[in-house]
C-alpha cells in the first residue's frame, strides 16, 4: 500500500496512531480561569527538551475550537502531566470522554495541589510533572502545547538509590483504537563503540 496524503480521503490519523507506537499517554490535569479542574488523557505526548525540561502534548481541536484542557493551559499557563501506570489505566480511561462532572471524582483518584503552578495533579500517580506554558502552536486541526517542567513528584517506590528506576515504573503506552501496551516486556541493547 502506498499513501499520498494529498490524495487521502480524510486524515492520516489511523495510520499515524497505528504506526507510531507505543506512545506515552499525557494524562493532563488543568484548572480553568474560573477555578474548575479538568483531567484528560492525550495520546500525542512526549518529551521535547531536557534543557530546559519541556514536555509536549498535541490535542486535536473540538469542532467549535479548543477543548477544555488546551483552553485552560492558554488561560492559566499551567498544567500537570500524570504518568499512567497499570494501576491507574482504568481511572485514566474514565477521563477519556467529556463529562459535566469532576473527572477526578469520576476516575476515583485523589486531587492534590501542585507545588509550583496553579493546577491539580493525581496524588496516586507514581510520577507527576508540574509545568508552566512554554509555547502554544496551532498546527492544522491540532494544537501543540509545550510546558516547561517546574516541579516533579516521584513516589519513592519507583526509585533506586535516589533515581527514577524504569524497571519499577509500570507505565502503560497507547497504541491505536482501544489498544494499549504494558512496558513490562523489556530488553537491553548496548550502544556500539
């Protein structure tokens, strides 16, 4: 199969989301300018830079403009990213659609106040990054939200000798459709000289 995006009916969403796998899940928590808290997952999420430390997520716009999460980030310039682990994947899924209720309550997770920004984070998350808006870019039907990390919460149970230990962090990745992946099946490769 060969695909020419200019001749493709509709977007390349299925091809992109099915081939760029597994993707980390950006479980983003925000607070609106009016003080309403929001929690939603985004499958287009990653690290943009280590110095300065910057994370990114790219929400697809709603038909009538920005969704709650990116609108909140634009208005308040703050958000938190909560790492989704196997024990939280069901809770994350509960926040995957719009509801007129508190997503923290719906998901059965504890809302905690961030240390450095005006946003909540998921207290049960093994790792949570507090971020200030670094840059916001419109890209077609999506937005690219970059946030500079201003504080990090790391549960001691996922550390070894004071450092994050990826073998203890049971993170979950996003595939396509309704599919997810555990990060338990691992192997190591030494870099060649």
